[in-house]
C-alpha cells in the first residue's frame, strides 16, 4: 500500500521595508526643484573639441575645452594608453592652443 506525501510549503519571504517617500500628496507638492538637482550639470554649449597628442604614446585624442576660461589647466587620461595627461589651455584672439605634458 502506497502512502501519499504532502508537498512542503516554501519558506515565507521576509517583508520588504517601505521606501522613505513622503506620506501625503501635499508633502510631494512641497518639494522644490532644488531637491532634484543633478550632480553633473549639462555641458555648456560653447565648449569646443580640440585634438591633442599624448606625450606618452604619441596617439592623438580629443578633449573638450571652454574657450571662455583663460589659463585653464586640467588632467585627463589618454583615451588610448590611459595615462594621465596634464593639459594647459591657452586662448588668444579666439584661437585655442592646448599643451599636453606628462602628468
């Protein structure tokens, strides 16, 4: 004689915690635009692409610079060999010159 076996019930799942949202619609409407500020603002429209040569590997890559900022200096990794390149930007009469050196 065969006996029937009952199937085991799956273990209960732990309850999820509620996310910290305002409880009422009125609280949602009180939120301001400042509460949703993006960490990285969108790029400026007047930025320009300039081609530079990596002082390590000799390959060319493009960087974006702001022609409105006189004497800016920044470090950017080479897009080919990934080494840090020190960039010095010179803007004279609307002409942009970027000097690349080992960082």
